[in-house]
DNA sequence: GTGAAAGCGCTAACAT
DNA sequence: ATGTTAGCGCTTTCAC
C-alpha cells in the first residue's frame, strides 16, 4: 500500500553500516557473506521490520514468485477441487496465487494470459478452451501447464476419464443395458470429446450401441433439454457430460414422472459436492481433481527451475473410478 | 515471463521519434499530448505490440491494479458465491485478483496480509478470523474491506443474518415449535455469533426457549456429533450454523431413523449448491453472497480513489430471506 | 568478503 | 506540448 514509507534495503544498510548490496546478499545468498556480518544484517533487518518488496525484486530479477490459474467458469463446482489443489501447492511453495475467470471464451483466455504475462512466472490452464495450435504457440512464449487437457509436448495433469468411462460401460452392460446415450458438453471441451471417445470405444467392445446428443450447456439448467432429447431417443441409459447436467436431467425426469433407475439409468462425471445428496444419489465418475491441480502447479515449478536441457515436459495422468450409487439399475 | 525481450516504452519512443515520457503520457494521459503525436505514438505502440509492464508501473506509481481476497477456507461452498462476486467486479474494473486461503487461522490471515501488502492495492477479507482490535490496527496501515463481518469504522458488506434468523423463528413458531437449538459454528466467527444473537432475541420475543450447542466444525462431518447432541437435548427444531452442518445433521438423523420433519425440523444457513438436492430438501436462509463480494470490491475501489476528505467508510447490509423447503414441518 | 554503480521499465517533476 | 532527469526498491556485475 502507500503507507507512510516502508523500510527499504537502504535503511537496513545504513543502520547496519554496510552497503545495500551486502544486505541483499546476506538475505538471499547467505553463504556469500561473512557469517558475522550476515548475522548482524539479519538482526538489523529483523529489528527494523524489513520486508522485501516483491515488485522491485521481480522487476529486477524477473522472478515474480507468482502464478496464475485460468478457469473457464468459477461458478462450476467441478473446478473447486482443482482450484483448491493448485492454491494449496502454490501457497506451500510460497507463491502468490492469481485466479481468473475466462468465461468459457478462448479469446478471453488468451487476453488474460497476455495481460498477466508480465506479472507471473507461469500459468495453470484448467480445461483450457484454446485451440491446440494456439496453445502450442502460446507455450513457446509463456510458461504453461494444463489441467484436464492434453496437448502433446506440453506439461499437464489430467484425470483419466477413459478408465471411468470404461467402468461406466461395464457397469451398464452388467445391468443389461444394450444402448447408451451420451449427453455432451461444450464443443471446445477436450474433456468432453475425451469422454465420448472412451465411452464409444468401450460400448463397441461390449456390443452396445452408443449415440451422442447435444451439446448441452454443462449446467443444471441444461438438464431439461438433455433429458427430453434422451427420452425422445428412447435410451435406457444416459451418461451426462458432468454431474451438473446429470442432476438437471434427474430433476427433469422426476418432473416428468420417469422412474430412475426403474426406466432409465443416469450417470455423471466429476462426483461434485451434492452428487450424493440428490435423489436418487448419482452414480458418477470420481477423479482426484485436487491432485490434478496440485500436480499442474508442481510441473510449473519444476519446469521453471530447470536448466536449458530440459527433459520432455511431463504429463501426469490420474486414474478415475466409478462411484456406484442409486441412479443406475437393471435395464427396463 | 523471461521471453527473449519484451517491447518497452523506449522501443516505442525510438521508433516513434519521441521521448519515453511522451509515450507514457500518450498512453496514460491522452489529453496532455498533441492529438497528432498521440495517434502516431499509439499506432507505433500497437504495431510493436507494446504492453506496459504492470510491475514497473506499480513500482514507480504505487498503483498495483491488483487486489487480494482472503478466505478462511476455499473448500467451503459458502464462499464460492462471495469469491465469484469479488472476482467478477475486480475483473470488470481491470484489476488482477489474488486469492488466498487462510485456513481458518488469524495468524495466517495476518501473515498473508503482510506478505501481499506490497503487491496489492487492497484486501477483501471474507469472514475474517482476526480480532476486532487487530483488524482496526491493520486497517490503519492497509486498505481493507470486510465481507460478512462488521467492524465499526471499516468498510464492508454483510449479508444480514438477522432478518433470516427472525424469519426462521417466525416460521418455526407458526409451526408450533416451542424450543429451538442452535448448533453453533467456529468460535471466532462473527457470523456465528451474529446468527445466534438474532435467533435468541427473536425466540425470546416469540416466547420460545433457545439453547446453543457446540461449537461444531462447520462441515458435513460435524453433523454427526451435532445431531446426536441435539437429540440428547430433546429439541424439536434444530438450526445449524450453516448448510454443510445441516446436511450432516440430516444425514445422521436419517441414519438413526429419525423422521425429518416428522420428529425434528432442521434449518440451515447459506443456501449452498446442494441444499435443494438433499432429502428432505433443506429449509435455509439464503443471502446474496455474490452481491456481498462484489460490494466489498466496490468499496475498496471507491475508497482508493477518494480524496483525503473521505466520508465515513460505507457499510453495505444486504437482506437475507428464508427459503422454505421440506426439512421443516409442524412440531411433533 | 564487501562496496560502488548500473539498470530492470516505468512515471512524474522540472525544464524548455 | 514535449524532452530531460531522477528515481521507485531491488539485484547483480564489476572492482577492490
């Protein structure tokens, strides 16, 4: 803030009877300075309540000690876990954590990156809406790590929806379902296409038919249209792009008096808070979202501190698993 | 980032054939420079892809264009609305938004404030755990706005739980309840004591007895102990500190086979996502949390841009209201 | 081991 | 209306 005037490195220097550069060294490279002077300087700094100014440090050294996380929609509970994990890891590493909403817009996302680029050491892009080539291009200039989006050559952490999707199909198959409808999410969403691909492949292996409907807005409100469309398609098993949509579907089905899982089974993804509260409790694919957020920050940190000869950026894949609750049952 | 080298104001100055200060003026005080030169400078800046460095600007001018929001527990859905509102308003105002978790610790909160103070123009403290005198002391040095916490003389926005609490009591009274138990939240929580005070006062007016139990951790997990304690106290109406706790209570009651609202009624606060999904759907006090977050940022912005002769800092009070669902019914 | 000096990119007097 | 100059607070050569 603009308070009276903060203690600077010069105040400490004067008080300690040394040069400013010595103060800087004593505080940052303790081993490069005589233990006696070091202790003295540190003591004086302490006494004067000296706090380095991160801005001045950053301007000079380029090290901002700050990362930014960009999220398509802060509203969506799905991201809370990821945000939490990222914030925690950043905090542990002494990094300041900037959070920004991109409102599901690739342009917005790109602008935010450019706007913040001078202020941060790197970005965690959660469920990025950027095109793959744009992402690669930006990654040449900026330090990026992705969450729940894979782009070859870029570091990132994803929750593997493939395993979850396969488990869904196996579960449904074992209940006697012969066909499944996927109620899809946003076009640009990598996760969405990922889920659908795995679902379709697994369905094929099990001799089930799989169709895709939508896209629907991945929110509770989107559930009305999604449920109606699915019903018109005469499906016995509905897999929604995420829990929000699934919950909306559940609601609409209840409204229309369709028994779940009596007549149709419903499955979601994410296992958000509330998935086990709704009625019937939602069968859904749970993944370690918090862990993914944490891992992405981790990769960003490691990447930044590496020498030129960096090994190939790492991709972390975390397993998901199906949580079976009450919204799935034997085929009608 | 540390990319090759970014375009600076000097590059633009050279290319445009003017002094650096003119570039600065052309970009920041357009009216103080000849329209012709201004346009030229702007065009060159554009062509060169010039982006001002926020750090350098901040270091020189003291204007950081950044605010930080401190939250006791990012995990808690209660804060999502507040965070969202604050982030939105900050974003609209072109401010960078820093989010930090204080882990329910006053010390941590204070440290964060000190750590970030040089990097931001001000702080939004959500449900601050700081003592009142500490808060006042800090407010002398830093720019603070509070959310859901009132400290005289400090700007802030609160959701008025008083009105909601009164509505709870009226509702319960009209259902024939004669006594109510409040399952309290964290000790340090201003909101918690606020709620209890209003509840007790309203109960008194209605000739109801009110008791307080706890404190319980304001999470779903806290509900087990809270429900058991309430049952032992033979209450017919339970008011939980927040929805998380209320949901936990509901769960425990179901486990124990206690009919809700047949034998006891349950009420929460916050109307979080999920409150209408649980069974029975939770009667709860809803408040415009998002609006509160937004208002706090608004106050921070206004405060910063005011002249010395500031009017008394504003306190915004937003009304809450009771949402009646299925967890409350006639007294047994 | 320590000091002097330059400069990160920008803004804000002060001159002209 | 524009240019010159002096820093903001820090780190980092480069000398000594």
